[in-house]
C-alpha cells in the first residue's frame, strides 16, 4: 500500500512540475484557425512579427541555439515553420509576451498556406 501511495505521489509531483514549466496561453489554443478570412504575407506580416517578438538577442537572434535557432531570414523561418506553428498556436512563443489571436492567425495561416516567400 505504501508503494502505491508513493508512486501516486511521485506521479502527481511529476505532472505538477511538467505543467509549471510551460507558459500559459492567455489567448487559448489557436491551432485551428479559419484562414479563409485571413490575408497574410511573409514580408508584410510574418517577418515583422518574428523580427519584433522572436528574433531578439535572448531568443532567436543571429548566433542563438535556442529552439530552432536563429529566426532572422526567410530560409531560417521557413525551415522552422512546423515548430513555429506549434509554439505560436499553443502560446509558448513568444516567451516574454503573447501574440493576439489575430497575430497567431497571421502566422499559422501563412504556414498552412505553404509558407510562401511573398
């Protein structure tokens, strides 16, 4: 009986610690977005959002090894698009702020459209 209680307690502590290491999403999960009403482009929407919110010295600037590495140009962002989409949709990116639902939609819809260099 003690062994079961100890294992249960360890499991609960593990779950609590795992959940405390993630950033809460203030805007909910936006993994499903209606892109039929969203017009987005890399140069006009995605690049400025990534540049101002992600490509900073302590996150994804040139020379970083955080996550997918630097996100300073189209090729780097394109190559990391799946990780970016997941992180943006679940609210774990950007680290020091939160994207609005509209900003999340711009990024996720651009990726879902094939991440064109437009």
